[in-house]
C-alpha cells in the first residue's frame, strides 16, 4: 500500500457537501468515481473533514491508497481531465502509510464572505446583508472565542462526536473591498455547522441585538437554541488544512 494526500478545490454549489450521501451527489463521490476509472477498481478517499451542502473549498485534503507508487503529475493531469469543471485537483504528495487526512490535521481554516451591496458577481460566493453592521463590535466579540473551548452552543444537534471542545487559533473580520468583509477562523477542529452558527451570532452583535456579555452568555449556555441562526452556506469556504511535516516523504 502507498498512501497519498490529494489537494483539491471545489465549488460546492451543485453538491450535497463533501461526504457521500444517499440522496444526492457529493464531492467525495465524484472524486472516488474518477479515481476508480483510472485505477480500474473501486477506490475510496478520506477527507480532512466534512463541508455542508453548498459550502466551497479553496483547499480540501483527502488521502487515498494505491497498490504501488504512481506518477503523481500524470495522475493529477488525468484526474483533472475526468473531473467536472467545478472540482480541481491541485497536487498530490506521498505520505507515510499511517498518515490520516482527518485525524492528523493540526488545523482547519475557514472564511466567510459578507457583502453590503448588490453585486451579480458576488451572489454565489458572498452573503448580502441589507443593513449596516458594526464590524468593530463583531471583532471584539470574535476575540471572546479565544476564552473558551466548549462550543456546544454553535454545534448542530444530535451529532456523533464525543466532545464539543475546539481550540480557536484565529478569529476576526477584515475588510477586503469597499463593500466586502471576510471572517477568518482557524481551529484544531470544528463542529458540524459551527462556523455558520458563529457568524450568525456575531451578526447579531453587529446589528446591536446582542452585547459582548450577551455573546459570552451564549457560549456559556452550551445550548444551540441560545445562539443566532446559521448564515447561508454559499458564502463559506474551507481555505486551508495543516499537517506536521513528518507525515510527508521528501
């Protein structure tokens, strides 16, 4: 067995998320089918995490096992010829046979895009808000995330995880254009629906409906019903996944 990490990106608009689903097409399923065609046998891939339906990835990482070493440059080229236009493989790297795309990841980084003006070129990749937001207050609230590890209040209910603890490494809003803001958040792991719930609650702060102390109380409640609604999926991007260097072959 020879294991490789596959680095890919995708526009999630047409997919029911990353993970194989019984009732809709997923990115994982499309990638596995392309690999199976090339290898002439069933091939399974394991992703660094799950992205929900409609969420995009500028960078997702998955691992795959082959019977013998492959020419990674030819493999990348052949995969991109088979894959649809909304999925692209950037590169492959050989890793140790024990390396795991999900369990060995040291961090994931997401970005959420908000726009305050109508723009036909933003409509698929940014959420338009119809009132002004206090982004300074939202950044003050975002800094509160570093004070906690249990984010049950931002987790989808009835998940199969053993703990709702996450270590936040980065969280903040940045203006990237005249009318566009980006929220970047990085952690060692994320709960189901966590980023969209965090953003939805921060927007409540930006609208003046939730104070800084109120934001703290939301986290401390450990109750999803206390947090804001989840913002739309189409403006969320997985942008990076990190791994220890010792996993990779030179």
